[in-house]
C-alpha cells in the first residue's frame, strides 16, 4: 500500500479562464482541466459551474471567496 500524501489539492485559472485542478497526490493525472462557466451569486461571490465533472469527488459548483 503506497503512503498517503499530505499535499493539498490546488485550484487556479489559466489564461483561457479555465479552472485547473492540481492534485500532487495523483501520480497519473496531476493536472486536470475543468470546463465550465463563471457566474456570481447574491452575495457577489464568484461561482464556477463545472460542465464536465471529473468524477464523483468534485462538486458541480465551486464558490470562490476572495479578499
């Protein structure tokens, strides 16, 4: 059984405004592109609605909060 990694999943946007999922613990697919659209909610937070789900482990909508 391989040792578990303590690395965290990271999200970032590329130049084409696609959401990139970086998972250092996944040796076969360390980077995945999540296609979707950016909208806002009632509290003026950005929400990224994923159109192509990457399996059951990710939510369909990601809420982004900033400072």
